[in-house]
């Protein structure tokens, strides 16, 4: 599995704008994490849920920056091929970010699945404006961005669908835990 490090760092760049705009977003389902792994859980708690969530072929390691990473693969025939990465930021044993990587997937099908779970995404114009502002610093091949917010209750939680030339990435993130605020 590979993560485009630049994409991971874009999370911090978008957060200020996303936080302000989230006041108007309404989600169909609370953004509490990914499958049964909830934001704020320790790495050990998340590891205990991986079998239940059908995450297989796992590997746990630390990055040079001190983040703890759990990589795995979703073993679910009803879902497209999916690599999954759980991120626990340096210095904190709390789940703050989960990334799904879908190689060669249909972006419309993934977006439809996210809409069933999280409701309508934020206004397309708003996501397009952020996309254009951030495009110069993004990894090559970025073609689109769709964002869901956590609504009035969870203003610091987001789901972002990134569309690239050869894969799709979905990020489930908790801003407060990711940035340490």
C-alpha cells in the first residue's frame, strides 16, 4: 500500500476552511469514525475491531514523524477493492484519520455509497473553490474533491472523497484529534 504523503498533509491545509463551512452541513449519519472503529480509540482498541470490520492483511508501524499507522485491506465482496489506513498522530494514541484507497474504482459508485451513509455532500461550488485554491500543492493526477461535514453536532468531523486519475481516496477525519486541538 502506498499513501501519497502530500495528500496526508493537505488535510491540515483544508481544515480551517472546512471547519468554518461545516456549520451549515447536515449529515444523515453521525461521523463517528470508520465502520466500528471510532475516533479517539487507541490503536489497541482499533486492532481489536479489525476482524469484526473485515480488515485483513494488517501491518502496524510508526512513521518518521512518530505517527502510528495500521494498514490493512477490506475483505468485503460487496465493496470495491479497498486498502485501509488508520492514523494515530504522533504523541497521541487516538484514532484521528482513516483513509480508504480504491484502485481503479468508479468514483460515482463510491460517492453514491457515501451519500447513502452521510447524506448530500456540501455544495459543489464550495468544494470546487477549495479544490482550485489547493490544486497547485496537490499531488499530480487530482481530478476532483467532494466533502461531507459532521453537521451541527460534529463540526470537527469530515469525509472527503478525492478523485485521482488512477484511484480514489476517501478520508474520514476528526479535525480536533488530527491537529491536537
